[in-house]
């Protein structure tokens, strides 16, 4: 049976059309952002430079792609249609008359759909893992920088220990099936996921200690929400069955948090040491504030600039890390559509077919580039005036 | 350069630099922002021009514009800069490069930023002749070494081998100056060269710059915000405001007969020696500098000027107008001929009652604070050393009293504040606040009352508020911590009241600190400190980072609130002018020790501690009639890590040789009691102390010798050294006596005090006879003795004076004194005379002058006599008075209107 093809021009048109929900979303968000630019603070200032606009557009593009993946992708990322094995871009699938826009891979899956679904995995794990790493790094970095002395020495030593260990080797160790059978990943998850809850409890407690009306409300909310997510993630025992994570994904998650929190720790520690010499910190001390209030409410808000920039870059690193993991076949399921796994699969046949390797590579590259541009522009804008 | 030196000798020399109508703009996101508009000035060879103004007025932009070193957003949009007759606009990039650093050199504010930390001093200096003069390495080394010697650095060879970080700030700045002078520039641009340095170090640098300027014949443009510094270094001055030069002229003309309201406002808002917080408060300029893109039409100063007239001042752009009678004196004010320059602005604060200090609130007894440094780290190691930050500190502060703690950086004043506030605990000694001892209670362990009882106002306005929270929420948080108010609404109300208290609009509660100016932020800082019921407020240099015109307003605010709340204030400062103005008592610190303490009068008049003397002489004073003794300390402040043995000040003391057996180097001197609570940490004997002369004097004759207009002259300040036997006593400051003869109409001199004073003053006179200048001042000192005991009556001085024997006006000082009269039941309103304000009226009343007829009848000598006494209250011609008074005395207001064609005030 002969497979029919559409031309290059039609492929481009086809891709653009498939992304219609993304374009719509982008148009709405960018339109709103441009209109209210003046009132949006730092985010609004991003639109003053072309670099900033490029960064925002690329990041939003992938965000919307992940959100609308089921609409954008024409095929199921896992279903195989044997006739389409190694099909070239633009091949028309005979049964449904749908088009494999970027062709099929060696297992006869639609590369375009896999790329679109792959963004979901990256956009969930990378920002979330970075978020948790931030929480861990901040909660440990603040006291290390603020108190100094013994606490700082011990925590910095531990952070250096983790940083001194080769990252890939660390992942090999953490994500191998042998380790996955032990309770180690769950214990680590249990530890790391505790940090956000502690963080928010301390945050609200220090501020609203003397105002019970607000305190109970906020603390209750933190504990209920935090506890619910915690139970779901660590024990996989969410009574509502909404919060759920695959064991191997959890594993990757934990590994990523473990590897990037020392970096955040060091940044926060350095910023804290700088900011604690300011007069407003001394002013807070002289009115008898507790150390944790000063750390969380006086110092942390003023460290936010560099932290936001760092978070952007860190999401990029994590994305690359996920790609690397996928490429090594670590952690994620072999049929998972994530970009790293897709690149690995394609690399085996690189001499015969180049087209399965390009879309995931370009996707990965463009997303990280977008994040870096965003971070760059954020840094630039926050340095101005 | 050589041509330039010769040029000074020729009569019609060519100017070094000629700036004509220079305009510089910055192009930013918000469009074009003019930074400098229509700026003109000419600097002749060997001349020094001072550019003075507040931050943001464009003074640094001018100097960068001369260098053509504007960043990529700045551009010269109009006017010309001619350097040695050549238009710099026509020069190529190459020509400009050969001029920069060669014919025009620049010295920046921060010395460390001007030196390359990775290169040795020698290498950096040698680069200059190597590049510009293309000499051999040996020659370059030789020249560099000579220059290091010329800037008076110790051990030049070693200096050449050191890296910048091995030198102190003052030494670094000397190296920068040496580097600038190595190419023998024709023009030297100094952009706030001493702002980052301590006062005593600053004095050394200023002297150096002046000396080198004369030695090498270099022209200078000296950019500074400090009027006193300009007076000491420059020949001409340009005052800038909001991007424009508002007044320019010779130093003497501008300082004594300023013809622009802004210049006058500046002078009125700095604490000159004549100011006094009770009798002559500072007058702040209202409002604040307009933003560059929100400048008003016409006069930029209009909205803040109390001489503003609608339709005149804001009609059109105002050019520089020539002031008649003064060569090269221009003012950018259309109304300067109509303005009454002696009148105080309406609403200016009248004198306030001096506060009576109550019971002691804070007692500090033998306080010590040592730090241990060096040890630590995960693997231990390193030997700990002890830094003695505070050593045997003892003093007390009473209710509603202001105690100033004075000293340069590293003297331990901030450590003392930390101990008081509980951020550190004392190593030993006692601190008693009210009835409780707090020296070893850290801030966490203090109860709410103690915490709110002792609060602090911080130095840096840009740091004092957290940039992430709104102003209101920060004040509310403080109230919450101090348990003020029960509900959220209560606290909000109280917060708004606090904003009222510090005279800020209530809308500011919603603002973020970055939307506030420096002065406004500092007001919020004050509000925060007074949020609880603070008994003691520690103010750590609260105004030193603010602009001059704002400083006065914040200082006044601080004192108003203090007066109202009867708060004790510890005012930490290095600026003795402000201290003299604000403080009741002064504590001088050096390297952790209190070297001298006493009332303000005791500290500011002899006998001094040698360090206090140097500190006093180091402060630049923006008053042409002030004559200062020049004492420049050698070297830098020793490190607290490695303090000198014996007396802490012995390494820099110029009296050391007067103490036998080298005791200064061996033992810490005892706190010597000088009477009336005045203590000094010094080995000097009473005889030596008794011969000390006052550092700051007003000198009319001196002024006259130099051809200064006579209204610049004044009264002798703080001269009385009374020595009877061993006890050294001090009479009150004479400057006050001229105005405060409140009880008795003729000056009364206790015979006993007069007898005691004469030998002492005579001694001074003989000693000072070598220079005519000094002799005159000594004579005046003697003369002034007649009017001295005024302060005694006020009850502050240590000399207890029997007041029964009114002395005859035998004194030369009283020659020409107009006859006084007893206060009539209905005295004339002297304020009707233009030039007499409420304060001058009080002074005149003190002389017994109540009637127009009295003034109308003054002879020439009498008028001069009054003139001298009034000098401090405003510099203006008083010739008109007699005419005006005559008219008023003859026929009241109608006659006045007939003669002068206008109504009296």
C-alpha cells in the first residue's frame, strides 16, 4: 500500500493550524499584557525589550502547548499504526486520513503528537521540582546566612558535599531499579515535601502571631492543603484520588530536588548575608522582632529579584536534566513521550532517518532558550532604575 | 602646563576652560531628560572654581561633560566647551583621548574605585608618564616617586610597592591625586574628592589639594555639596539648582551678599556657628527638588521660593542677570533687586524656650565591649584576637536632653549604640535605663516596654525602610510590636497620626519607600522611632546622608518631637557643626575611649582635648568671617585591632612633647576633671591647657584687611580663658552674649571675673603677637570680655557670677554703644522698618532700643556698633534703617509712605 504525502507548505500550514488554541491563548495573554503593561511591574517591563518579549512568548507557547496538548495533538502519543513506521513528514495515515505532520518514529507513533505531549511532562516536573528545590534552599539558606556560625558551617558543608558529587552519577544511583525498591526515595520525598508546609506555617505564624483571626485561617488552609498534597504525593493515599504521581516520576522528582536545592541554598545564603547588614533589618531587630520574622518578612522579599532570575534558569537546567535522564533511559517509562526519551529513540536510526530526532531536540532547545532569555531580560530590567 | 603657569603672570591671560551655555541631556525610556541647562563658566589659569549644589542638580554631569565622558545615554545638546581656546566639540576622538588624563585630570569620590586593585601602586602611577609622555621606565619611576613624595605619603618606596587595598582610604585618595597630577594637567576636576573620608583625613586632603594647586599652578573645578569645603578651597563659586547655575561669582561676593533666594536658603539651612536651636533655629527650604522631567516653567526654584511672584517668576525662562557692583557676579533671579535680603521668610520659626533637662534617664557606667575575632570555621583553628570596641565608657543622659556622641569612623560610637539597643551585650560595666539594668539583656529578652523605650533613627535613608513593604504597613507593624492600640483600626488611626506628626501627607501610607525622597524616608524613620513611647532615641547620623536643605528640616523635626515628648536623644555624629547646633552635652570618642565630655559650650571652647581641637579645626565652615586655626593631624586612625599603647590618641597628638617622660606612650591618661562636669582624657597639665586658643573665631578686622565688605564681620567667639592659679575656668561663649543680654540692659561684668580674665588674655595676646591677624583677634578677645557674662545669667555656665556690681562700659567694645532706655509701656513696633525682623527686634530691645526715635538718632559709630552685634542675624545693609526710623518717628506711617512711596511692613 502506497502512503500519500502532503507537501512542505501544507505541513507548515498544518502545524500552525494544529496549534490554534495556543495562538489564541498567546494572543489573549499578550494583548492583555501590552494593554496593562504599566501596571504590571517587573513583568510589564519585560515587554520593553525584544529579548524579554521573545522569552515570554516562547515560554508561554510551551505552557499553552502543555495545557492544550490533547487538542493540539492529532494522535494518541502511545498508539502505534504499523503502516506508518518510519514514515516521512507529511505522510497521510490511511485509516483516519489524519496527517503524521512530522512523520512517524520507529515504533510507528506520530512524532508531532509525542512532541506535544512531551511538553506536558517537562512543564509539570521542571517547574514543580524547581519550586520544591527553592523551598528547601530558602528554608535552609535563610538561617545559614542569618545566624552564621555553627549552623552555617554545618549546612554549607552538607550543601558542598552534595554539590561535589557528580550529578549524573547521583542520578544513576537514585533512579536505578535497585534503589527504587528500597524506601529511600519515599523517605526523601517525605522529607523534601515537608519543607513547603513548614515554610508557609512559619511564614504565617511569625507575621500573624498577635492576630489570631487571620492566623487560624491561614494556618488551617496551609495545613489542610499541604497535608492533602503531601499524603497524595508521598503515600499515594489521596482520599479524593486527584493527587497522584507515578513512582518513577516521584523518583525523578526527588532526585532533581536533591540535586538543585544546594544551589538555591547557596544563593539564598549569600543574599541573606548581604541583606542582613541593612538598616531596616537592624530596625526590625531593635523593635524586638523574632529572627524568623526578619528572615521571612524583611530579608526574603528583598532577595526575590535574584531568586526569580535563578528560578528561571534553574527550570531550564532541570529541563535539560530531564532530557539527559530520558536519554539515558533513567526513571521514566520506556514508551513515555518525553523529549529526552524521544531523542534517545531517534538517535539509534540517525543515519537512516533524521526527522524523528529533530522535533524533540528543537522543542527542548527552544524551551530552554526561552527560559534563558526570560531570565536575562528579568535580570536586565530589575537592574534598571 | 608650563605655558599655563607662565600665563598666570601675564595680565590678559587666556582662560583654561570656557563653558558657554552648555546643555546636556540624557535620553532614557521616558524620553529626553535635560540634566544641565544653559551652564556657563570660565576658569582662569591657577584659579579654583567650586560647583556646589544638592544631589541631582547636575554638578557631576557638568564635570563629566567637560571630560566628554557621558555614558551612552548622555549627550551634549547645546553650547560649547573651549579648552585652552580650542572648541572641544571640534576635536576628534584621538585628540580628546590625548587631553583626558593628560591636560584634564579627574579625581572621583571613591578612591578605591579609581585604583586598579590588581596592580601595584607604582605600576599604576608609572603608566601615566609612560603613556602620555612616552618616557623611559626609569624616568617614569623617578617621576612617580617624586609625586608620591609631593602628596606627603610616608615611606614612598614602600607605597610604590604596595597594592591599593594595603592603604587606608586617605592614602588611596592621595595616590589618586598623585596620579592625576603626574601628567601635570592644566585643569583638575575634583568630584566630591573627600566625601568618603573622615573629617580629620579630609582636612589633610583639602590642605594638600590647595597646596598642590598653588605649587603646580593647576586650575581646579571642585564639585561638592559642602559649602564650607568650597570656601576653603576655591576662588569662585557656582551654585547649581535643578540643572541650572543659579548664582555665580567670587566666593566673597556670593557668601556675603548672595543674590539668589536658593543660595540664601542654603546658607540659612546649614548650622553655622551662629545658629542655636533655641534662639536661632535653622530655616529649611520648603518642598523638594523637582524631578528633571517635572521642572516648572520659568524659575526652577519658584515653587520653593517665598519671594515667588506669579507672572514674574514663572513668565519666561530666566537668564543670568549681572549683579551690579560685583565683578563677575550673576544671579538667575529676576527679583533680586526688590527682595529684602535680611528678612526672614514668613512662618520661620521663632525662638523657642530652652528645655530644662530633668532626671537622668540613661546612665552608662564603666561600660566595656570587647569582640573576639579570628577563631571559628568547621575545622577550628586560627587564633582569636580581641577588639576593644568600647573602653570604660561612662556618661549619663537626662530627660529631654540631647547628648551628642562625636567621633570618626571606628571610634566605637556605633558599637555603643548597639549595646544600648540590645543588639549586643556589654562585656562589663552597667547601663541603667530608668530603673532597670539592661547591659546584659539582649533584645530578644527585653520586655516590650524596654524595647519601645529605647529606639533608633538610622543613618542611611535608602536603607532605613524595607523596600518591599508599604510605609504604612511598616509603621503599623512597629505599633503592633509595641502593643500600641488594641485593634487593627486603632493602629491604623495611630499610624496616620504619626504621619501627621512627621508632617507627611496621609496618602503616603500606601506608598512604597522607593516612591519617597531621602528626606521623606528619614521622616518615616523618625515616626517609627517615636511610635512607642520612646524615652531614649538614639539617632545615628540621621541627617548626614541627606541634602543640605532637607537636613535642616529633618533636624528641626527631630528636635520638635523630642521637645514635645521630653525624649532623651543620643545624637551620634561626626559633624561638629550639627552637634554644636543640636546638642546640650557632647561626648567625644576616639578609638573606643571617651576622650572628652562636657556641655556643648565647654567642648567648643578651650581648654580642649587635643583630638577635639583637631576635629573642630577640621570642619569646613561656610562663613567668610570665621577664622579657624589650622590643625592637620598626621596619619590615619589606628586600627582598633591593634591600638597604640598608652593614650589612644598619642600617635597623632601634636601636644605629646609637652608631657614629660613619654607618659602618653606608656599609660592611659586619667579622666581629668576640668570643672562643671567637663572631663578630658589627657596628660596635659593645667598650664598647657590654659594657653589653648579657641579654634573658631569671628574676625571683623581680619575681614576688613582683606577688603571684604564690612557687613561680613562679626564678634569674637568663645574666647574666655580664665586662669586663676591652677583651676581652669571657662566663661560662656561670647557669641551668645551678644544676643542674650536678657536680664540686664547694660552689659554687666563681675569685677572678679574681669580681674581673673585679664592676665589670661594678655598671655594669649603676647603669644599670638607674631602675626597681626592673631594679635587683632586677641585684642578683640580682650575687648569682648566686657559683654561676656550674659550666659552666666542664663544659668548654664560654670562660672557662678555675683551680679551686683554693674561695671561701667569702660571696655573698648562698648565704645559707640547707643544709649538704652527702660522698656516703655508701649514700645514702637520696630518690625515696621524693612530689614528688622522679629529676632532682630528682640536683640535691639535687649540693647534698650524700643523707639523709632532712638534709631533715628544713631550716629555713625553707634550704627556700626549695632551692626557688629547684629552681624549674625543676616547680612544686609542697615543704612536705610535710620532714614526709615526717622520717617516713622516724625510722622508715623503716613510720613513713611510719603518718603518712601510704599507702606511700611
